[in-house]
C-alpha cells in the first residue's frame, strides 16, 4: 500500500478517529489505526471494540491495500511536520515509511489482519435526520447520563421512536432529562435502544450544523453515518426506566422567571456550598423567589428574585449543579419551574405560551 495525502487532511482525519483509541489496552492492535486505500480514497478506522469510528479522505493512491499505524505516534508526528504532502508506504515486515519533503520516518506496525472487523450494516434501512437536530437532542439531555457503572443500563441515552416521534432520555436516578423531536420522524417505526454515553459524546463532538445523518440500527449495534464519517457502537443491553411514569402529572404550582437572572443567582449561591452540603433552598411566595444557603462552618447566603407566581407558598431544596445544568441548555428568555411540595420532584422546562413539552427536566429534591 502507498498513498500521498496533504498533511493537514491526514491530521484532521486522525484527530477525528483517535478519541476512541485507548492509551493502554490488553490488545495492542487497538492502539493502531487501520488504513484501507483504494479508488483515490483512504478509510481510517479506529475502535475500542465497543465504539468504532471511520473517516474517508481523498488522496492519491499509488498502490491499493491496507496497513495499521500506531495512533498516538502518528498524531504526534503529523502535528510537528511542516505543511506539505505526506507519503505513507507499507514496506517489508510491516514497516511503514512516512515521508514529508526531506523528512523520512520508519514506523513499526502490526498486521491489518489483526484489526477487529467493523459492521457495515448492508441492507439496513436508515432513518435520516438533520445533523443539527440530532446534535441538539443529545446536547440537551446527555448531561444527565449516569456515570456509575454499577447501574450499567443507565450509562447511556435512551432513544425511542414511536408514534411519529423520537424521544431521547437520560437519567442517573436523581434527575431525568427528556427531549422530543417530531419533525422528520416517520409513522409506523418502533425502535427502543440505549446508546452508550461514550458514543453520545463522540457524536456531540463530530456532528455538524449542516447536512443529514443516517441512523442504522439492528439488534445489538447502531451506526451513524454523516459526511466522511461513520460511527458504529454496541448498544447497551437491559431495561430503561419508564420515563413517562416519572414525569409528574399533578403539579399545581408554576413559577416563571428570567433564565439568565436565575442562572446568575444560583451561581452565586454555589459560592457558599461545599461538597458535603451542596443544596439550595427555593422559597416561593407571591411574586418572589428566595434562594437560601446554610452551610455549616462556611456561612449563610440569601437572595430574592422577582418571579411570576401567585398561590400557596412552598419551600424545596435542590442540588444547585443539577439546576444549572438545565439552565445552561435552555435557549428561551424565561424558564418554568413546576412544583407540588417539598417531597416531590420539580420540573424545569423552557417557558412556552403554547404549552410545548418537548423539552423538560425532572430534578429530585433534597430533604430539608
């Protein structure tokens, strides 16, 4: 195999695939990138056996074939090379020759036959969505993915297609985030899968604001193809909580407040909490929301905000980080907080005059 390719094009492709490559692995081949060259194009593949990334790049193919190159070493070399064309050639004994101008490097590699095969999904009908729509769904919910691997079934994002809508849900048991997309979702399709958090992070990083993404799903794997990229992941096995049962139905206290103003106030309350005592009391009364913090050995804090609220007073405590995570992802000028009492979860969502509930977040209270 022998190819010639602009240094920057190759470096960009390596940077797109290298994040799934583990620095240490029981299988040495997993630290390598697979190169497959044919028809004036090279495909770079990287995998950790659970998540795989492939990137196609146009280049001059002098000789078709395949080879592997150590990922981190190649990325380091390419970063330091001057701009110009890079020639990669597989020579005898799995040695890769790299040339750029008057620079000559030889890298020891491994047999491409050792590289794990990546599913191609031939014959699977894709669901096509705008990249920006899928990225928005993931960005608005992924922060609530559970990081405790003892609860493996919660370490990913539930994607459920049913009744002409796509619902994306994340929960860690203390909060839940739900975002729904109806545009472009065909009727008659029923899919329910859990996409691992690592794959979600990769998609958030790589999805763009233009073009479509093709989603291909089978019993145990899913693929996302867009532009020059294709990402393949094993799906999480297990059951996901019934998110519709988690959404409160009888909350009767609804408060409206400016999103930016509430976010700024909660950030100030964070300065008076610590790791052991990380809670803020929300004291709601007619037209006013008081935020209160009492932290042993630190001190106290109180701030009042004008809000739109009429009705019975209520006092409830939340983890301020959970509230801030939601506020950072709300695009509207106003946010709605819906409550029942101090013992039931609160619902945080963007204010909508039409009652649109396509994005909402449930946060469990902290016992006062």
